[in-house]
């Protein structure tokens, strides 16, 4: 990648970065994400039930969303990722060209190394990226929530271009069983429970990501626990030994698990959940405010207004954990994966994919770390056919909708499209791509859809971990609330018309703030919204072009994922 393009990117971002924040607030119960408070850990624990904070999310052209996390004494913007479970940050020990940045890096002053190597692999066999470093511990703070001795990876070498989007790592919000870091730490402390080491090479059965416009951070090996201890389908362990291992594993989450699941396992939160709303910074700025809330729903949003659906659980035969001795029928989740009733385009129900076995219930991964909607290749082809091709008129609204829990969840037509060519607002493409087909018995995940940021910008999504040890007592689930306005199609047409003079659709980037997002209004269900904008101007009054940046991204997209340096 040419250095001149990086310079242009940095200059453009310096104009675009916004500090639209307001001071924090407190309410009773819950924890919204983070205002950097100076309370001692003792006072935080004492008053935990009364604390509530909120933070806005940074947004890099709707490709990645960032949240500020304090590691040690340094606030670091990290990509918010519900599709993975690990926390890692690029350290100041990284001296490669890819680590030249103005973004805050992790200083290893207080880093306590475990001596374990961190080798995190992303992408697929054709567009593989990596992050290498060391697993260790430091204090991590999020929204005034403070955990000492949090395990994470300090990255010293990477070929990802995560820094170019204004972030310095990943903040995974998935379940512990899908965490490489937890897995390595746990089995290092309990070597007798490990039947085989994790391979650094993706197995043949791993789910591969197709190279296309978009991002995804889910590592290729799945699931973590099954790759270490083996499922009962593959191993000849007794039921009692498998059950005993499960109890030791789930007990470890309180001390070794990812940040939020440690809070859940230690009963620190008002409720074992977090909520996400994503802002729109392309086509027309607006929609929901970008915000992460931990421990409860945002103020004004009522639980009964959401459609709650269960998370897919995996049996031991499917690669999940066996039930513990005192509850042998337990089944555990691995990803934020929910079932999908049907898929519609412009009101027409699409056929179910013929590629996957009919014995596999259709499901989708809810993934903030993916900038696309990914689905079965035959259904993606059918969508393109119905659209008249891979390119179509920007000003013709199309609505892709998913029926989940008996309710329709449409994608706002402004989030369904991306401008196809610079200086041309007539031709657009869809934010969709094909993904791999799930196969029963291959040890991989069973979802056939990945509902990324285009979907998540159109909903309020609540992620309820439930009981991590005994899911049957408090089941993991996701709650969804559609936030697409009735006049969304008209607003798309208005946005395209407003961009006709500049020749490019609106686009902007904003850094992760330290406080609350600016709220323009709330909708009838209490969801905070931002004031809508269709044009963006820099300090000298020039219209900012999304495709100026998109052209730079295209250099990376030729070979696959955005987070790949050629």
C-alpha cells in the first residue's frame, strides 16, 4: 500500500474525527459503557448496583465501530466485536511499518506476562492475517468497571490494518468457550484436561470467510473447547469425566474469562447482558446513536418491547461442552447465534438454501465485527438476480428483511447499499456476500448467515449471557427491537438527490468518545436517535467523499478482508 495514501487517510481523518460527546450520567442499576472514573475497586464493588454509565462508539465509515477501553493507565480504542471473544491490543513494542500510527498503543509498563505466546489467526486460507504477541495480565477498565489481572494479548507483530481504521485492537464480547486466550491460559493451568494442543493451522473443517468488501474478526478454528478436549463423539471419555471437566471449565470463567463474562460470572452486573446500538455514518448520517450499555437496557427502553429469541446451543456431539454431573442435560452456547425463520427481499420470501442439510435449522451469527450481511451463496445469487445484477440504481430502495422470532426485522435501505463507483451516485451495490455452508459433523459452526453492521444499524440489540454454568436456569438469548423508520425509503431517495452535486454519497469517520453520544431525539419506543445529516463538510467547506476513502479500501479488498495488508 502506498504511503501517500496513508498520509491522505490520516489527513482526512483529522478533519472528520468528531468529539461530539457530553458529560456522563448516572442512573440506578446497570452499567453503560465507560466514563473513566477514579473510584477505588472497593468503592466500585460496594456501589456496583447503583452505578450506571454510558459511552458513545467511534465509527469508521460504518466499516468498524470502536469503544475506548483503559488497559493499565492508557485509554485505547478497540474494535467492538460480538463475533469473537478475545481482547487484544497492539503494544508499543511493535516496531513494524504496520504499527506506525497516531493511535494510542498499549505501553507494557505494568504488563505481567504469562509466558504464553498469542497467535491469533483471522480470515481464510487466501486472505489470512495474524496478530502475534504474548498473553499476560493488566488492569482493564470499562465504564468505571475495573478488573485487576485481566488476561489479554499484547500484540507485537501483525499484518492487519486495524490501526488504519483508528483502532489498536479487538474487544471481543463473545462467550468464553470461543476465546483463544482463555483456552491457552486455562489449559496451561490444567494440562491434564487437555487432550490435544490447539493447532496454529486452521483445520480442514474450519469455516472460511469469503474475500469481499467487509470485515470479520472471528478466528478460523472452531470451537475452542472442542479442539482442546475433544467432543464425546470423537473421544472415548466417560460421561463422568466429561461432566467433571465441564465444572472446572465454567468455574474458571470468573478469573480467566474475557472481561464482560468475568463480570457476569462474578455477579457484578445488574443483569448479565449488554446492549448495542450502532450509528450510521454513510449515505445519510443518522439512525440510532452509537452506544454500548452493560448490565441493562438503555434508559427509556422497556424489556417487553424487544423480541427475545434463544441462542443456539451445541451438544457435546456437535463440539460443545458436556453437561456437568449435577445437570447432565445442559447444553452451552458458543456464539451469539440465533435462529432465522425466513428471509425476504422487497416483500418476497426467498427460498431456503439448498446447499445445507435440511437437518440444520437456519441460524445467523449476530456480529458487530462484520460490515456485511453474509449468507448462503445460492441465496446471495438469488438476491442479485432479483436486484437485476450486482449493480443497480442507488435511488431505488430495496428492503432485505429477516423474520426472527415470528417478527420481521428489515434492514434500512440506506444500510443495504454502498456506492459502486467514485463520483457517481447513480450506481450502487449491495452490502452482501456469500459465506460457507455449514456441515453436520465437521466440527464447525452451524450458522449459514452472518448478520453484520447493516442489520445491526437497523435494530437495538440486547445480548443476554444468562447463567454461564447452568444455562437452563437462565438461558442465553438476544433481544431485538427494530428502529427502521416508516419513511426510510423516502430518506434514501432524498440522500441520493442531496449527493448529486458532489457526485458522492455522504460518509464520515469519528473517533471513539470518552462519554455519551449526542442524542437528537428518541423514537416512540425510547431508543436514542441522532440528528440526520445528508452532507458533510470539512473545516474549509469542502464536501467529504466517502469514496475517497473507499478507493483506498479497495486496494485491500482485492485480496479479501479489509484487515489484510498486501
